[in-house]
């Protein structure tokens, strides 16, 4: 069987999720399942952080810096392809954390062509080094709340991050297999779309997610509220079945909520989080029971219960459904 080597570039603006996607790819394509993932770290960051070669602060000009970047990048790409041929695995992914055309975002088109020419390359020849390019859009465009200034080796303000994202996308536009992964939904969805693009590049069917915990949790909250709101209107056997169903759903809801939040909250804040949650839960239940008890002195019991549970269902839809971007990032988080 011929060895399959697939070369995939992850690019995009600052704080786009490339590091997270790389770690997810490494978990997805395991060596004991016949895969080998060879990663090529971002060259510019290595030069700045490791060698102290910086295109700012009077060290070297931006144009001279790109010579260093292209030289080092080409060397690492050659080593990676040699390693891909040598490893025993038949399926190899060479994963580039940025690549040659990212340099084009920092110099003019003509300067970039001159840099490539010094290494005996044209733009078309350089593009042929890569099978697929995934452009992850910076959080600075559409997910500003999550923007964290990206790479520690250099800091880009929000506006500059947007500009660099646009320039980087423009630089890779000529690649025939360019995929743009934007911030249209939430971060977990963004990473999932990136993984699907990787499977597409490999010519393999996408792994389907078995659990969509966010959607399950939202459905469970609404169903519990409706069942509890109307079960007093049911015949006794249906009422018993409804209570049984509520019990099962309640356990499911609790398990998903606890596993999701405890995984999401940092260890040093779990005590405060659990304390605040228990306090709010107790105060809310006590206040609701007190108010319901006062209302049944004037209104029918079943009507009060139905009204309260309809408000609960509506709150679940508005708070959890309306805050999908933030809430789903907690529920759908993968370790």
C-alpha cells in the first residue's frame, strides 16, 4: 500500500484557535491507529522567541526578517517530508502552523515574489507545497469577547489583528483548496468545522459527534418544565409515567451540567463556583416555593404550577438558547 502523505496548513489571524485545533488533530489521529502527525511549529515565533531575531526594535528590517523565515520554513518542510517517508505509519499528516504565504501579509506582493525568487521559487511552486489550507478567522472578527492578543511573541491590538487576518486570507487566496473557518457560531463548532475540513482533505468520512450535550441539556430543561407544569392534568397512570420520566431526565440534566461546568471551571475557582451555584439554587427554590404558596391562596393550584413551569421553560429557552455561543462552549467542551 502506497504511503499517504497529506500536507495541511493552519493559518489565520491572531488568536484564531490554531493551537487548539492542532491539539485536537493530534488527539483525533492517533499513532496506535496507524496515523502519524508531524507538526511544523510557527517559524516566525521560533525566530523571535528562540533566536531573538525580531522585525522590530531595530533588530532587522521586516524584509530581511522574511528571508530568515522563508529559509527556516523551507528547511523544516524538507525535514518533515523526509521524516514522513521514513516513519512506519502509512497515513501521515504534515501539519504546518502557518507557512510560506503568511509572510506575504507583512510585505508587499513584489517584495514577497523577490524573497521567493532568492530561493528559486515562484508563487505557484510555493503553493504546490501544500495540499489544503485552513484559514481560521481571528477572534478579533466576530468573537471579540474571546480575543486575547494571540501569540505571546508579539501583541496585536484588535484593529491590527483584523487587518492581519484580512491580509493573511488575501495572501492564501490563490490556493485551490482554501477553507475559511469563521466565528459564525461558537468556538467548539469552529474547531469541529476545522476537523471536518481535515477529514475532507484526507478523503475520509467525517467522524460524527455522538453527543451534542448543549442541545441535549436545553431539550431536557424544557421537557422537565413542561412535564412538571402539566402532570396534574393527566390521568394517574400518565402522571406516574411523567414523574418517572422527569426523574430520568433530572439525573441526565444533573450529570451533564456537573461534568460540563466542573470541566470548564479552573480548579482554583471550583470552590467559589460550587458555593455560588448552591446558594443561588437554594435561594431560587425557596423564593419560588414561597411565592407559589402565597399565590395558591387565591388561584387554582394546577394553574399556579403550570404558570411557574412555563416561566421556567421560557427562561431555559431565553437564557440557554439565547446565549448559545457562550453556553455551548461550556457544555460541548472536549477534554
